[in-house]
């Protein structure tokens, strides 16, 4: 078992850094393309796409955490002892934007639920203004959960607060003992975090998509019996849209599963888990910043055409 950071193979550090650099470039480029397409092409300026663009903004900001993860890897190999504040800042920023992304997944699911449940009144319920308000609430709630509410832990001392947040990230090397949950405020915040960012959002997502696909199945059978060509085309288009969003949400949630398992082991058991085990699961979760533009480029015809036009414009400008 690797006991100290300096014993981690240099090649392994280089691989982690290289992957993070690729993720930074891909996330900024892909999500910037989504944002540019939204503002350049009026056909994309729908309420649902407003939410997706807000998610893309969160994905871009997530790259700040990637840069700090790279800084932690480099600094810990060259500075002894490594600066504690750097790990604290990295953990805080990473937690904040992961909170926002998870909340967006739940918001997208609710928007799709409304589109199916209230199909005839959808455009009066989900407006651009309400989409902006909902996105703002997601940002404010994510910041509150990750930055404001943890202040309660400071009642047990700043060291406890910093150690707790550091344990959420790979820059902390807790190996032989679980984090002390004797503190009532730490225990309460951990429960609140799990409920706010895992139990409630996942319940919303599962209920929303269970309803969506149940109704879609019933409507498909009804349309087939009616042999209505126009309704078949509409249904096919709606179902493709629903599947696209389901793929985005599903892949993002699955990406967080390894990180969740490792954090549970780190907090609640004496399992030996160091930085060399934490970085790979964080990398898997970090791919969330790239899935959104990739999937929409592949699945959504309007976005795909818009991306091609933007790429051609960029090529022409380069020539």
C-alpha cells in the first residue's frame, strides 16, 4: 500500500494531470459551443434549452476545480508539508459545482415531467422567464448547501470544518480511521448533504422518468391503434427528446456512483483509502462536465446542425 504522496509513481501523476487537462479543454470547448449555439440561433432559444445552457455554464465553472486538482497533485509532490488551504479551497469549489450539477439533473427531469403531464399547457407553464428563475434558484441553493450551511460546523472549531471538507476530496489522505462523526453539527450536515443532493434529487428523477415512459408507452399503443401518421411522427420526436435527456441524466448519475461509494467507505469505515484511490473516482465524476455537449451533438438534430454551422464559421474564419 502506498503510504505517502511522494511514493506515488510520477507516471501515475502525469496520467492524472494529462486527463484533467484534456477534460478542461473538452469541457470549455464543448459547453462554449452549446452556449454560442443557443445565443446565435433563435430556433434553440426555448425554455428547456435555457436550463441546458445554465447547466453548461456550471460545467465550465467546474473546470476551476480541475485546475486546482492539478495544482494539488503538483504541489504535493514538491512542497512539504503541502499547503492545507489549497486542499480546502479545492474541496469547497468541487463540492459547490457538483451540488449545482446534481440539482440541475433533477430540474431537467421536472421540466420533462411537465412536458408530458401538461403537454397542452407546457408553453404557458414552462416559460423562458420561469426557466431563468428556476436556474437561479438551483445556483443559489447549491451555493447555500455547499458554502453557507457548513458554517454551522465551525461551532465545533475551524479545524473540524476544514478537515470535514477536505475529506470529500482526493487531496486529503485519510487511510486508517473514519472521519469522526461524534460532532452533532458534522453528523447533521452530512445527513443534510446526503438528503439534499442524493436522496431527494434521485427520487425526483426516478419518479419523473417512470411517469414519462409509462405515459409514453400508453400513448404509443393508442397511436398505433389509431394509425395516425402525424401523431406517430410527433410521438417519435417527443420520445427521442425524452430519451436524450434521460441519457444525459442517467450517465451523469452513474458517473457519481463510484465517488459516492468511496466517500461512504472513507467516512463510515476504517477501509484504507488514500489519494491514489480517490483521484480515479473523481476523474470518473469529472467527465460530467463533458457529457452534455457530446450527447446533444449526437442525439439532438437542432443542436447538431447548429454545431456544424458554428464549426464551419470557425473554419472559415481561420482560413
